[in-house]
C-alpha cells in the first residue's frame, strides 16, 4: 500500500535561482506550509526542531549571597545558602519554609554578629577614605601655601635685584640669603 501511495505522488524537478537542482512534491514556485519531514522524503527539509524542553524546576537565577554571608560560621553559611537557593532547587511549600526557619532559628545570633561585622568594616573603610581625603586636601592646601610664598619671595627678590647697585654689603648679604632660601624652598620641591 505504501508503494502505491508513493507511486501516485508526483515529484517535481526545480532549478533554484542559484542554479542548484531541488526536488519537491509541488510544482516549481509553489510553497506549502512547513510540515514535518516524512521517512524517505526528497528535497530540502522543512522541519523545524521543537524548542528545547525546560526542566520543571525554576530556572531563574538564585539571589546573590548577602554581604554578611562570608562572616558566618560554616554550618550557618550552608544553611543560609540552602535557604537562599531552595526555591531554585525546586523546594516548595512546607519544605521551603522549614529550610528558611532552620536558618532563622539556628543562626540568628551569628547572622546578627556577621551583619554587625560588615557594618563595622564598612564604617572603617569610610573612615579611612575620609582620612585619606582629609590628608590629600591638607597636602593640597600646603602645596598652595608654599606656591604662594614662593611667588611672594620671587617678587621680593626681583624688586631687590633691581636696586642692587644702591645696596650696601649688609643688604646684598640679605638678598643672597633670601635667594638661597628661595632655591631650597621653591626650586628643590619642583
């Protein structure tokens, strides 16, 4: 019977625009709705594979571990992870609540201590940051004051050099001392 059905079906030889030869069960240029391939079918396959099956478990990503989890003792860290990822592992209802209750009852004190430690570490980092910023501002202010003093000294030296011809030995000595101080304070820092 199969042989008879196959004999009655017409096969058409078609040439594609790129010159390749294709065989089809319809006249050239006619298209049909995509169907699943048949055994022994001829021509290009119109079969579209079904989308991949998803598991029955929830595939959403587990929530990130809280910051304090690194400071929990190992047994409490395991309970925290089990509680946090239970839903993604397929636990539901009473089982999910049981895991979460185990963590809350057995590790409440350790959780609070771990949170306090995270808070203390955060406060310490903020304090260190503020101290560094204060030191940087102080150093910047100091550099600004030094630059201002150097500008003033340079101005005084230029004024006194203009009048060096009228200076006595003591004034020339003071000018020389001021120039040495300028060189030590201003030129050596650059």
